[in-house]
């Protein structure tokens, strides 16, 4: 049983995960812009936080493709 099968049975659709993926991109941009407003001591940590969130969108998008395959079955 794949993650796509499990999520589909729970009721998650591919569009839900794609929306989360796009939301993560917006969150990453927001965190990055905020990182530019903090003082130099905290800037590195704030930038790392933005980069960490920036790694999420491809993961959610690929999981949505797995769910989409389950939807088409």
C-alpha cells in the first residue's frame, strides 16, 4: 500500500496537496522577506528557516502526483 492509496482513502485529493505546495512557496517567500528585516544576529537563522520551508513544495507536489494516479484508477 502506497502513501497515495492511504491518502486517497482518507479523502485527500491531489488538488489539496497541490494547494499546500503553492502555499508553502508563498510561506517561504514571506519568511525570506521577513529575514531581511531582522537584525544581523538573527538573520542567518531566519534565512535557514525560509530555506527549510522551501524544501517542502516539491515533496507535497510529488505526493499529489501519487494521489492523482490513485484517483485515475
